C-alpha cells in the first residue's frame, strides 16, 4: 500500500504509539513547513464584505463571483420551503423519492447549459467522485490535466482506469499521448477544467473538441468556475468557445457563482439515467436539502435575468488585470480575470503577505500545498461583480506595495 507523506500510518512511528501523539507530531511537521491550516469564524455580508473578529474586510478570497451568496431573493426562496417543510430531505432520492424542487432545478440547469438532462449532487466534490468512476473503469484510459482539482484526481483514482497525466493545457502533449495509446483497448476520456481554479487560465475547449474527435475520445469537463460567469449568457466555458453540445459531460457547482451549494452533472438523458443508477455519492447519500435547491433555482433565474451582473464582473476583472499590469505584475494571457493566481512561491512568505493585506482590510486567499504544487504557493484573488472601484484600487495599491518584485 502506498501512503501519502504525512498521513497517519505513513510515518515510521510504529505500533503502540497513541493516535494523538502521532497526529501531534504530524501537525508539528505541518507547522514547521508553514503548511498548517486553520479555520476561523467569519460572516459574509452584502457588498463583497466579510466580518472577521469584529472587522469588516473586502472579500477577494471567495468564489461568490456574482454576489449571490448574500442575495435576499435566494434566501427568501429557501425560507419559503423551510417554513413549509423544514430542513431535511429525509433520505437518498432513490429510497424515498425526489422532491419536486430537485427535478425543477435539474430541468432548469439542463436548459441553461443547453443539455438534454442534468443530475443534482450534494457538492462538486461528490459529483466528480461519483461520475468519473461511474463512467470509466479498469481497462479505460483517463487523460487528466496535471493541474486538475483534487476532486477530479480522486475521481480518476477511484475509477481504477489507467490515468495519464498531461502537462497543463498542453494539447500537443495530449495529442502525442493519445497517439501512442492508439492501439490500446478501452474508452478514452479527457478530463479538464474549463477555467483553472488556482491559475485563472482557460482550457482551449474548441481545440480540445477537435483532438477528442480525432481520437474518438470523450470529454469530461469540470466547469465549476465557468458556469454562471463565462460566455455571453453565462452558460460557461463551452458557450465561450462555441462548443455547446460537443462536450460529453459537464459538471458545474452551485456553491460558487450561484451562491448556494450542491452541483450538477449535465449531458444526455442516458448519462443522467446511468449516473442516477451508478454514481455512488448520488445513490448512497441523503438528497440535498430542498430549501437549498430552491435557493439555487432562484439564483439561476437571477443569473439569466440580470446579465448586468456579468457585465460588472467583466469590467471589474478588466480593471483589476489592467491595474496589475500597471504595478508590473504579469497576468495569465488566457483567462478573463475573475480568478488570478499571484505566485509567491514560498508558503510562509505567501501567508505573511496575506496577513499584511488583511491588516489593510483585504481578505485574499493564501493558497499553499496540497491545494497547489510545492513551491508554487500563491495569493488567489477572486473578483466579484459587487466589488467597488474603491475596493479594487485599494487592493491593487496594497499588492503593489507588498508583493515581492518577482511575483507574477
Ligand atoms: N472542481 C473545482 C475545479 C473546484 O474548484 C471545486 C471547489 N473548490 C470543486 C470542483 C468542488 O466543488 P464544491 O465546492 O461544490 O464541492
């Protein structure tokens, strides 16, 4: 058995060591490497603000790209269901039945991403963990971008298919690998994100569709950070690249641009039916609370009815990227700017800059391993439609002062 470095049982401490003693030494190692994480009380407030320890900070750390997490209309939609029916779904859907709001949300999401059908799951993590092993198995080949999210990596591993990891966004390396494997049996799946959550760069989906077609491969797209945001209608990366209907499976979450929680997998009616039967996190898990589904449905209606939110986000992202260029920071050429990873490298240094930014009133994520590869720790800036120009310019000024010259 291989054990990840730093996992209990992976150390040579041996038998008879009390669990807490072993965990204590592992935590001390995280401390020494400045990789220990902690959570702390926080409240979200309207206007892209958070309240932490009594202070109000401008929030650049979250994925609430359209400000819908604090929208009172989605809260009202949830409250109506809560008042009538309480909180719990009671059981997995295949046991007791499906609440009509789950079906209404699935129908609306499918229509939104221009797919015949969609299936709702409890989270994006659960969706990837469930869908990939339901679709690929031993003898199949999964081609996975090296910077894919942990949930995609885990879904690939759990499938027990052969996993080929290709360099980030490198279509010619992918093409080569597919060519080398041409005579192997099994289905081929290419697994990518539409927009990378820690880099902010886009996968060129139009070219990917061509490559997939050439090799008879299928595409599994995680559009967690694209859906609701990218494309004229906010329908995500496939809309942006003009390849709607050409991606076999699209996963989107409801906890980011939609400001709620949960996720969906969209594709053909057969896909939905298969996942309903075989995606284990769907089959074996209590259905998401109907009130949360009602909130997500209300959020979807707002996303469709208020394109001005996306327009504000685009304008804010542009202002932020221009500002970064003015203070001498390079930004990924690919990408729209609602996510920017500013590489610092060292984990401790990244933490210290985030701490200094916080002292000036800006909450920015300090992203360290295992969320990103070793020595690529970074500040991750998420821009929202709700940021004011004052908040954006203030953060830019602070970054200009605090970032080391080499950071990009
Ligand atoms: N995929 C990607 C690319 C993500 O960034 C995330 C969330 N960090 C997920 C999946 C998981 O989504 P959820 O938060 O809904 O579990």
